[in-house]
């Protein structure tokens, strides 16, 4: 209900209440007044009757009292009739009296018995009648007095005087008076209400405009203005409200534009400005916390896991894939699929794993949105039960190239919602890009520091970092592993005869032979110079010797093409087993080196397994 209606109803209710209250008070007051007037009139007439009867008794004219009552009825206005009823004492002394004095009704009997007057309203032929029954008591005051004629004591009830007085005229006068008062009051109240409404109308109008302006602001529109031409306090309120709304609109617009620019969000013109700004600021705060967390993560895998958690918990996206791109060999590696670390290519053609340029997002460096353009990417191959599924692939740019691709999958129903969330998702991806780049660079630097640049094999530093992990793994599984220490025979002659470049070629080809004759789970370490260490995991002594023999034969048969010449080389290998030969890793390495030394000493191009006799009591060999 509008304020105008409320105000009108209030004044109408107030006026009605005042009129009804005045009407009730007037009716009660006038009724009380004319009843009191009738009572006074009855008492005065009764006193006249009492005095006249007393004088008649003294003067001996009591027998002519009927004529007196007729004159009384005719001379007193409104008096319909008056009569006297004798009490028991008077009847006993003077007899019952006239015929009309002998009848007594219950009221008169009660008045004679109690000595108290009775005043009642009754309906008569003349309308409403006021009946008064007043006791006639013996008094000693006055001359003559009652005791001069009656044998009675002062205060005894000698009789009762009953008068019937018409109050119709009083009622008519009261009704006219009440009507006049009510009319005057109604006109006054109506005038006051009209005046109050006219006075309150500008205030009501201002309140209505304020309400409309606030309601528009609540819905995001802060351009509302209050229209008024007044120069009083109401005008000042309207002017202040307009200035406040203008300042608020300009301030919020500036803040939202800057925040939207910061997160690269194209805000629709119909958007609720305040709610959207709050959402964007909340997003920035969450992103700030996210960035601080990933900067403190140790590895890129932790960053990917945290990003996966954001997609699932903040954006409620269940189906997605995070790819890591290796530009150097044009490959893509699925890191996390639907929140689980995985290397399956679930949603796209697996060809993109070996030919990353098949991914449109990776190739172009631009987001690929099938919500806007269905079928835009031919590499997207399956929906796996999602009705009308759509995908959005977002490249994560690192140092000017695509370092990762985040693929988001949704069904047809949720596709519009996914589009609305994209600017906020991209904020997280942009903030994670430099961190991921830094983590990948650190991994690359660390990996390069743990690998031999020439052969691509792990180096001795890697073995030093990995040794504890290797022994702990073996101890938990209660398994063993073999250490092969291999050294090329007469390698110095190659450098001296054909040059160091030829020597490098020989070492590179030896590294290839070692890879080809070991398992993917085995470790090949360039231990130093032409010496290589091989760790065969979960391998006993006999299989280890057999593998070493296979390597030796492969090296012996391999022909190495150098500039203008083909050479063949041999290799010597020493074998030791953990924990059979020793319970410490580096002692096992030492024993394998002892076995290698014995193989060299025995003529080279052979494999020897360490036995205790190879180690003297002084720790030498």
C-alpha cells in the first residue's frame, strides 16, 4: 500500500474516531443532563405538593386537593400527572383518602418501605416518560410542620408523591444539539484532514521518490534522481539525496570499470553494479589467496592440483582436463582429468598428445568456445554421455607461448552458466601462468643439473639424491637391486687416436646401447668419464650378471662409425647386489667398482660378480 493511501486512511480513521467519540460523549452527557433536569423538576413539583398539602391540612381545605393537582398538571410544563399515595400511619390516623390515593404499585410500596426516592424511564403514550416516586417524610421544620396534623415521628414516611414527566422535548432538543455539534466537528475534522493532507503531500511525494530511488539502487541502478522545486527542508533533503546518488553511481562505476578491466571482464550494461563489483572484488581476494598458496607450493604438480580443486569447488565444474604443453617436441601431456591425476586423453583425439598443433587452443593461443560455435575444434571427439555437451579450451600463456591448456566440459543446460564464469576462471589461469612457468623452469634447471648434457643420462649428483629413496623402496618391499659398474676398455686410445669428438661419439652410442638393453624402470648413470653405473631394480645376482653379459656382448658386436673409419670397443662390468653384498648403498657401489677393477685386471671385456675374497681386510683391492 502506498504512503498516500496509508496517510489518507489514517486521517479518515482519526476523523471517524473523533466523531464517534464525540457522538458517544454527547449522547451520554445530554442524556445525563436532561435526566438530571427532569429529576430536579420532579423534586421541585413534589416539594410544592408537600407544602400545599400541609397548608391544606392546617386550613381545613384538604378535601379540595384534586383541584390543586389539576392546576398543577396544567401549569407545569411536561408534567403529565401527579398523585399522592398515603402511608400506613396516615391511613390509620385519617383513613384511606380519595379513590386515586388508595392504589399503590410495587415501586410506591418499596419507596414507602425504604424511604428512598425512585427515578425511572418508562415508555408511555406521550413517548419516553420520566417517573419519579418521592417519599413524603414527617418534618419538624417550617410553620406549619407535619407534626402539627400527624401522629408521627420526625423522618417517618407519611406517603409517596408520584409524578410522570414527559422528556420527549428534552430528547428532541438534545438530538438537535448533538447533531449540530457533530456537524460542526465533522466539518472541522474534514477541513483539518484536507489541510493536513495538502501539507503532507510534498513529504509523501518526497518519501515515495526516495523509496523508488532506493529500490532502483537495490536493483543496481544508481542513476535515480528526486524531482522537486521546493526551497525548504524537503528541497534540501532531495538535493542531498541526489548528490549522494550521483557520487555513489560515479564511484561504483569507476570501481567496477577498473576491477572489470583488471580481470578482463566485459560487464553487461544491465548488470547490478554493486553486486557485480562485490563479486569481482571477492574473486580478486580469492585469487590473491590462491596465488600466494601456489607461489609457496614446491612443484608444478601441486599447482595443477590446487587449480583442479578451484575448478571443482569454486566453479562446480566436474569434467575438465589440464594439459601441459611441451613445445620443444610438439607434445601435450594430460596432467589432471576430471580432478584425478591421469594421463588419459578422455575428451579429445589422442593424436594431440603426440602432435600438439592438432589442438586449436594450443595452435592459435586463443580460447576455443564451442558454446558460441558448435564444432569449432575437430580434435574434440566425444561427449561420453553428456547430453548436448560443449567445451571451452583456454590456453595458458607462458613467456609468449602456450604452456598449458585447460579444457572445461559441460552439458547443454549448464553451457550458458559456464560462459558467465569464464572471465573469473581466466583470472585464476592468468595468475597461475607465471607461477607454473617458474615451477617448470625450476624443474628444467633441476633436471638439467641432474643429467649429463652429452649423453642425456642422469649424472652422479642425481644418484646422490636418489640413493636413499632407492634403498627405502627396496627395504619396504623386502626386495633387492643390483648395481652394475661398467667401464669401456682402452677408451683413452680413442681420444688419443681419433680425438675427443670421436670419444664423445663413442660415449653417446654406448649410452644408447645401455638404454636398449635395460628396462624403463632401471637407472643408467654416467658416473664419470667413460664409467657408467646401472641400477637394476628388483633384480637378484644371477639375472643381474645375465643383463651385464647381454650389455657386454652388445657393445662388443657394435660397430662405431667415425670419420673415415669403423671401430669396435669392449666393456668391462662389475656386479654387486643390495642388500646381499652389503646393507648400505654406497658400499654396494664400492663392491661393484671392486668387481669392475678385478674384471679389468683379469683381461677386460668381461663381467664379474663381487665376492668377499675381492676385498682385503685393510679395505683395499
